[in-house]
């Protein structure tokens, strides 16, 4: 599959389109097919190396998602 990889801070030129292996879920996990996503201003700032690259909401440990809304096929 194709992915955008960032291995250093910088301008949009640091985005590299690369081939990566298809992810394989481990036992007890599911694989969710993503058909669209969004990049927001925080993503741009992180790519540039400005601000906190790991906001507190991402840095702390997460509990497994017990329920939620997901559209599409599973």
C-alpha cells in the first residue's frame, strides 16, 4: 500500500510517498480500512517541528475503545 512518511521536520517537501506492507492485525485486534483522512493545522505544525510534537492527548496512555461510531464495512 502507499503511505506518506515523514522522517524529519521541514516543509511539505519532507513528505515521502512510499510503499509499505499491508498491516496485519494481531489476535484480538481488527483492521479498519481507511478510505479518506484529513490533515489539519496541528499536523502542519508538527511536520514543521513547531510547538509540542506530542500533545498531552496523544502522549498519555489510552484505554481500549469500548464503543464508538464507525461507518462502513467491517
